[in-house]
């Protein structure tokens, strides 16, 4: 059974960086497109980035994170990463990875001084 597990969240100061990980078990991630989403309290879930399984792993970013976040995959580790730089308080949210109808439980990112 496919399971996605996010990690790497935490408390970071504005301007800081975090690298989130999405590790999969029960399936080989390199065959699938993977997305990262986030949801802040009282707000709708927001799509941030995705990486394809083909075309060299082409990527897409939402305007809110373009230029600050980078999605990547390590097929050998069966893991997808989301590197976030120049973090802002408005980046505070629960971050989730997604593959089709499968979601992880999320990892909390809090950006605060």
C-alpha cells in the first residue's frame, strides 16, 4: 500500500530556509508526477509545485513561491524534496505532498521571529 511521509518542517525565522522531504513506500515515485501543497488555518489548500515523471522531470511553480522554492526528486531514495528559501511569515502552513489520490499527513512550517 502506498504511503507518503513528509518531514523537515519546523520553526524558521523570516528569510530563512527549509528543505521538506516526501518519502514514499509501496510505490516507485519516479513513475509518477508529484506535487507539494500547503494549507494555512482558515484558507484553502494551495498547490505550490509539481514535478513530472517524464521530460527530465519538468517542474511547475505557483506564482506565490516561484523563484523561492525548488522541487526536486531523488529516484534512488524514492523521495521528492521541496527547498524553500527566503521564507516569509505568509509561508506558514501545513505542507503536504501528493501523488494522484494519495496524500501524506503533512509537516508544519512556521515562519516567525
